[in-house]
C-alpha cells in the first residue's frame, strides 16, 4: 500500500487524480495502467480500482494511512510519540526505549517516533496509544502561573 501512496504522489498522477474535470473512467484507467505497469499485486490494483469507481481516489492517502495503523496493531506494534525541546542523543534514546518497553504487554513491539519542538522549553511530552503525559517545562510554568493567578 505504501507503493500506491508513493505512486499517487507522482506529479503527473496527482494532476489526473485531483482534477475534478477528468471523468472517473479516465481516472480509473490511468491509475490502473500506472499500477499494473508498476507490477503491484492484483488485489491492490483491484482495491485502488474500487476507490476510483466510487470517486474516492482523493482519500487514498488516508486509506493507506488507516491500513498501516490497522496492520501495525495486528502485528502488535504500539506507536509512541515523544516530543523534546532538543534532539535526544543515542544514550538518552536507548534509556527512553528501555523505560517505555517496560510499559508494554508481552508480545507488543515499541514503534518510537521522536519529534523536537523548542517551544516546550525542556522536558518531554510522551504519547503512548491513548495515554498522553506532558512533562514539559512549558506545561509546568503554565500550571504554576495559573496557581499564582488563582491565589
């Protein structure tokens, strides 16, 4: 499915797919020919043809992303997003992975995504599955500011 998303990002292909003046049949044939030429599996080609038939080619990126999340969950992968003010070095990253692996159930695999955002000033924001923990300096300052305003 990743190859489908990449194929549809091609400037020539996206010009056809996103143009509302081009008929569905022409879009379907263009996409079908492109995917067959790219030697994708018949199941994938049929699925994309179904999207084209129903006028849903514009949503292909979202469909591919949703499919990726479903397959990730099926494989037991747990998506974890960590935002820090500065990039983590290898030692801190390894320590963080070890700490996060301690919260996973048996058979689950950590899929770590790191981001940097200087606006949080320090600390980190961790999001694992449906849990969200904000340990940033910015959040602490806001909390103390609100306490001081209330008193």
